[in-house]
């Protein structure tokens, strides 16, 4: 079964991972004086803007949770352009690079989880998938439970009436 929403999440997260890696390679170039071209500096600023616009929405949509480190949004806010990269002190530069690694790991881990889920769904029929989702709903479970009890009471009531009828026939 192909889950279109899941495939869309994978596609968007994969695109973000690629852009995150490009962002860091540009950061490295910019941090070394004279290596980055104006075009690359502009691309770095555009990627910062991209992450500012899309990170929060995508992170909440795919269930991305990064603990213990700065999230991508705060990182690109701290270093939005080439000038910001050049002004970083050594301690902040190391923190930025460590936070980048932590975010990169988290993004790739979530991407891997989604891809694994997609592969697992390939072996599941749509009927089984939606059946499981339907019957895992608490309201459906309660409704089916109550219905079963009512049916069983009805069936045993009919058996009791039949038994009573047969007992009366046999006794006469």
C-alpha cells in the first residue's frame, strides 16, 4: 500500500536534509576568508530564509523533536548570512557546528524512520491497514463490545425461551 501523505513527508524531509547539508558546506566555505563567491553567500542567505519559513511546520508535521541542542530555526536566526558567519567567535563556531551535527543526525534519523515505515506499508494491503486503524479506535471498540453483549443476551434469551417451550412440551 502506498500512503501518499507519508510519501509526501519523506519527500519534503529528504529535501530538507539535502538543503541542510548544502547549508553547512556553504557555512564552511564562508567561514574561510576568500573561498566563498558572492553567489554562494547569496545561496547561504536563501537557505537560511528557506529554513526560517519551512522548518517549524515541517518539524511538527513529521514529528521531529530535537532535544539538548539548538533547533534549526534558532541556528539560522543566529547566523542568517555570510557576515554573521564571519563574526562568530571560536566558542560559538564550535557550538554551531555541534548543533548542526545534532540536527543533521535527528533529521536523518526521522527520515530513516519514515522510510522504514513506508517500506513496511508496502507489504500491507489497504484493507488490513484501514481495518486496523478502524478497529483500534476506542469508540468503535466500545460500540462493538456493547453490540456483542446485546446480541449474546438476545441469543441466550431465545435459547431460554426455546428451552422453556421444550420443557413445557415434554412435561405435558
